[in-house]
C-alpha cells in the first residue's frame, strides 16, 4: 500500500511537470501490479472472475473456485499458477487446492463461507483421532482444503475469510451435528505451505489446521471469533514437522495456538509427532482458554517447541499442558521465553487429568511422558493463581524449569498462589515463591532454563518477492 501511495504521489508530481501522456500509462501499470513475498512465485495468474465468479455475496462461487483450481492445476509443472480474488464478497462452500499454487485475496476481498450444508462434502475421520470431535462419524471438509500437496501459498493483502460460524455454533450447542464442523483452512499430508497476511473471522471451529504435514509457514494472520464461541482455536499444528508461526493476533473462544498429535489409541498407533515448532510474536486474547496449549491430543508426541515474544491479555492461562492416562505419547523439550501477560486466571497450567477420550477402548496404562519443560523471562500482572501444576499419580511430570518470572497477583487473587502435585523440577528468581516441589536454586541460577540457540530448518526458508501484472483489479 505504502509503495503504491508513494508512487501515486510521484505520478502526481510528474503530472505537475506536464508529462501528462506518459503519466497515464505509468498510473495504469502501477495500479495493476501486485507485489508480495512468498515461498514461490508463479508463472501464470488468473482471476476468479475468469471462471464465472460473482462477488455479490449471494451467488455461490463453489464451482467457480473448484473449476479455477482444476484448470490452473495444468500449470503445476509449468511454473505454477496464482488465483487472484478481487474486491467483493465471494460466497463459497469448501474447495480444494492444488500443488504449486497460490490463492491471493485482495484487501477488500471476503470469502464468505456458505451455510448450505450441501456445499460441504464429508471426509473420513482423521486416522490419528479415530472419530470426529463433534460426532463419532466423519467431518465436513474445511473451507479451503488441500491434501497430498506441495508448494501452496494462501495469502493476500489482509483479505478476509469469514466462516459465518454462528450457524455452526448454534447446531453444535443444540447437539444437531451429524459430522464434525469444518475448519477454515486445512492441509493434510502436505509440505511447503505458506498461509499469511489474511484476516480469519468466525470460523465454525478451528481456524488453521495443518496435519501430517511439514515445512509450514504461518505469518501475519489476524484471527477473530467471539470469546464465547465453541472450539474456535486459532492455529493447530497437528502431527507436523518444521512449523513457524509468527506475527499473529488472535482473539478466540479456545486456545490461540493448540499443538496436537492424535488421540489416545488412534494417535499412539498412528505415531506421528509434532516437532520443530517455532512460535513468535503472538498476541492472544482468550478469556476461557490458553495462549499456547500442548495437547490434550498429544498421543503421537510433541517435541522441540520454541515460543518467544508472546503477549497474552485477558486470557485464562499462559502455557498449558493438557493430557491424561490413556494418551500415551510425550511432551518434551518445550522452551518458552519472553512472555508478557495481563489479567490471567493461571500463568502456568498443567492438567494431567484432561479426560476427554475418543471411546472406551483407550489403554489406561498408556501413560504420557512429560519431561523437559523450560519457561523463563516472563512478567505477568493481575493474576488469580500463579501456577496450577498437576501431573499424574505414579507418572510425575519431570524436568520442569521456571526462571526469571515475576507475577503480580490480582487484588482479589487466591490465597494459595501455587498448587502442585506429581511434578518435579526447579526454579530460580520466581515470585511469588513457587511450591516446594519446585525448589528455588537461588538468584545465581536465574538463567537456569534452556532455550536453544541453533535455528531450525524452517527458520532458514527464504521468501521471494513476487511481482505480477494484473489485467483486472
Ligand atoms: C505481510 O505483510 C507485511 C506487512 O505489510 C509484510 O511486511 C510482509 O512481507 C507480508 N508477508 C507475507 C508473507 O506476505
Ligand atoms: C495421501 O498421502 C497419504 C500418506 O502418504 C496416503 O495414505 C494417501 O493415500 C494419499 N491420498 C491421496 C488422495 O493421494
Ligand atoms: C488486517 O485487518 C484486521 C481486521 O480489519 C485488522 O484488525 C488488522 O490490523 C489488519 N492487519 C494489517 C496488518 O493491516
Ligand atoms: C528477565 O526477564 C526479563 C523479561 O521479562 C528480561 O528483560 C531480563 O533480561 C531477564 N533477566 C535475565 C537475568 O535474564
């Protein structure tokens, strides 16, 4: 935008100098070019209007989107293609993307999710979950879906995807859903995915769900849903490797980021962890849930999560580990530093008794291993309870390290600032003083908790500057 504005000023100056005929061309080419950064640029570009799309907010564009993707998939091995969505309200049901493909939303483009149930094909349950979350059977395909893809970009100049979730939330509350609600964006069995610079509103349930995938870049998302809406998690990496989430602002009715890897016996047998996950510069508002949750579905394991520069405001908890007997799996090598929190129920929350099970066939002897949890350099204010850390009887959560954390309690906070059971670890420079299960090592150990210094492969991904000439705007 700024660049365009500067150029327009330049054009205006040139026109004062009387270079009128040339200006006209300059102005046109400026207003018809598009520039942004992405993991790949495409050789071909087309607009949804080329495929009969109508942006009136009433006409269904499901077929136009699917036709466009199908047609543009011919360029997969010929430089790839971009589908441009201009300003307008584009009503659509679920559609699927293709490889070497970019979906770009103009700043005033709104994808409006259809409320016609026939526009939402049903998929089988995820193998690592065994069933759907809302109903035992399958699940509605997400609005923007991709499976077995590589090199896909979903981006825009902060264009909007509006899930019109109220319709789904109502059916959920009435217990009327036959299948699990659709997500806004889901990629399965895919790699090299970028989701960036978009506003996501009112998702029927989770907003962004990469699953069984790797090399995922999520940047610059604004995600907004009513804080009372059911299960509107922000971003849920699920059995994924190499994921980077940064510069996101999330207001939601559930966890802002929820890291997952399958559910009980299904997740254990699928056995695919989430690992090498970076989360930075996240702002979260979620009065009834966590800023970052690990679990509760973590049966494939969660490992090497690095979160930094996180802000939480009016949020139930900061970092939360959720698990239970029967989950199996592990949560290990978790590193969080640089969190600022204001108005929290709990800063630290570990729940070893998070019971929701897919069915009664889980193995109660499948105990999760929780080990190597590092939290440091945090400040919090207006807090009700500093920490509520509950491991599992006979299966303590180990290697917990908390250092350099200052928690200001609310005027009406609980008398007991920390409650701890079945946990083992150390602390240094933490106030108010933690429970006896986390003995204070003295101020000289204030840097005790680890944070890795070597970067992960996802941090070295280079973005290219892509420039397109458009014949439409
Ligand atoms: C997103 O937008 C920001 C701010 O306009 C810009 O700096 C950044 O390059 C964009 N990122 C991507 C991945 O498009
Ligand atoms: C996608 O990949 C998965 C895992 O490799 C495979 O099981 C599945 O059959 C593939 N699906 C399609 C539609 O190709
Ligand atoms: C994107 O749009 C949302 C909603 O209008 C707004 O809150 C946010 O600040 C915008 N982000 C950017 C980077 O312009
Ligand atoms: C303690 O944490 C604060 C941020 O909350 C940071 O500015 C400071 O440098 C940290 N102190 C040490 C000794 O690392």
